[in-house]
């Protein structure tokens, strides 16, 4: 079973599980600020669940590529949408500041667990 290292925790899930669902089920604060209330509920259109992912995940689908290529996101930052990712292997995750998670300051990562 893949292991997901995030917020000082190690989570496990079945291979192929949706990353957004795993994080929300485990109480990981995936959304910044009002994005907790205003988000697309996992259909890949808002971009507020963007995270930096190290590890083995499914390739980006057309929906994710389209959303991440539009401001305030940028393909050069290498962020992915948790709602569009299927976990394939062990992962390490970082969430950044900004409504869409587009910022440069970590909100949470491997060791930090805070809400800014």
C-alpha cells in the first residue's frame, strides 16, 4: 500500500485511490481560507486543491493540465490538483499559500501542520 507523507503524518491508501479523498478523510487541511467553502468539490475546475507532489501518481489529465496552465497557477511551478490524482506509489506533499495554493510559502509540508 502506498504511503503518503504529509503534515508530519504518514497515511496509507490503496493504489489508485484519489488523493483528495484520502487527504480529506484523514483531516488534512487541503483548502486555504475560504476555499474550504468555495471549491469545485473535486471535479477539477477551480484549482484550489493544488499541491506539490513528489512520488508516483497518475499523469495529468486534460482537465488538470488546462486548469494548472491558467492564472494564478503556472505550469512552471509543478503543482498538481489533488482531486485529479490517483495515488500510484509513495508520496511526499507540500501545500502552499494563496487561495488556490499558488503561492511560494508552504502552509503545510512534511513536518508542518498549520492553517494560515
